[in-house]
C-alpha cells in the first residue's frame, strides 16, 4: 500500500468497481432489509422509508458478500446476513445522530430532525431488534454471536465517548479504543460473518482484515472532516470541531502547539457555538503543526495491516475487490 517518494499513486477504484463481483447479490440486500423491518404501523413505515432513502453506499454489506465469495459461490444466507448487519449499522447511525443532535446525514434530514429524538431512539431499537430476530430465524449461532459482540462494543464505545468530560485531555490511546469500538468492530464482524457464509477457513483472516480496515476507515473519515467541503461529506465540514469532538488530527497536533495556538484551540472548545472562521483557524493550526499528515500516515499503517491480513488467500475477483477496498477507504472517492 505504501507509495515510493515522488511516485504518483494510481487513482483509487470507485466503489461500483469494487462491488462488481457481487453486484447481483448486493442488489438483493435492500429488498431483504425492507422484508426484515416491514411492520403494520404508519410511523414505522415512515421512518423506514426515510432510512432506506439515506442508506448510503452499502459498504458493509459489500465487504460481507465479498468475504463470502472468496471460495466461489457463497451460501444463500449471505444476503440476509448482509441485510441484518446493515440494519445494525443503520440503528447505530440513528442513535448517534440523536445523541449528537445532528440535523443532516448524507445531505438528508436525520430521523431525530425529521421526526423527534424519541422516535429516533425507539426507531433505532426497532432496527436492531429486527436484525437480531432475522439472525435467530436463520438459526446459526455463530453470526449471532459475532454481531451481538460487535454491537456491545459499539455501545461501550458510545458510552466511553459520553463519559469524556475534558475533550482536550482525550489521548491517542483513548481515540484508538473509541474507533475500534464504534467503527472497526462492526466492519470486522461483517467480514467475519461473510467468511462464515462461504469461506469459513478464512474467518480469522477476514475478521482481522475488517478490523484493520475499519481503523483506517475512521481515520480517513476524521481527516475528511478537516479537509473536505460539505458537498463531499453530505454533512457540514468541520462538524467534529463544531461539536467539540477531538479526533486524531488534533490529537497529533496538540503536543506541538505554541501557547498562543493552544489558547485559540481552547477558546474554540469553550465556545458553545463556534463560527466558521474560528473552525477554519483551528483547522489551519492543526495542519500547520503536522496533525493532518500524522493522521494520514497512521491511516496508511492500518491500511497496510489490512492488506497483510489477506496474505495467503487464493487469488479471485472477490479477493482483488477486497484489496481495492483498502485503497477506496484511504482515498474515499465519492
């Protein structure tokens, strides 16, 4: 994954290219999600319809289906497993948006903004419970065990974040623990479950691949919040700083700040509603102190570890797509 100095890296593959080997099965995932969450209740139907319109790029189901195809045709249960896993992800998104009081997600109103925080909390619970019910219907304990363990990690991660009282005392180790729980645990679970549904001898390798990919994914996402504009993110740029969230770029920069720069950062975190100019100022400070570059390098390390996890898996279109997914995560072509 590393690129020699002065050599231009090739463009990252588009997600549609990565999804090509499993396109037919991936197209079945959304209908399966609809089937799983269907309920005879107008409010549930309204929430589900909005969620399905903002379900995103189906990256997690893509990983599960690719892992299931490493040794040829996967089992039929791969599609409902992918649907259940994506519902757990959606449930976490709904809850996170409510906790953060976020108004936008991928350019669309969040459930809490469109309906209410109460509906968001109960709606997220509904998605999660229906996902678990689907795993029970499939009658296989191992995927249920893997997904519930990941869900528990995600919940603990959110609780740890809420328990952080002094944001600027949030350490790099705190950050690794948080993103491993909130992001990497589910990507690792999706890859592991995929292997269980078609390539079980690669279960451990795929769990490792997904977890390392998830770490790289979150680092890249946190970098985007510093470097992308709102049209790329589907949410306001600089939103982490606006919400007083400390992520890797700032963590890497903090030890290098002058007293004046530290005071400007502290002033932002003391301001309940920091303005765009103040956020741009702190972004510039973080960049000038090397925070963005340090975060990029760490993301690249995780990407290399994800690629190493694929060592030994026989060549196939699915394996090639999993390799391409690493470059996609780092470059995040939208």
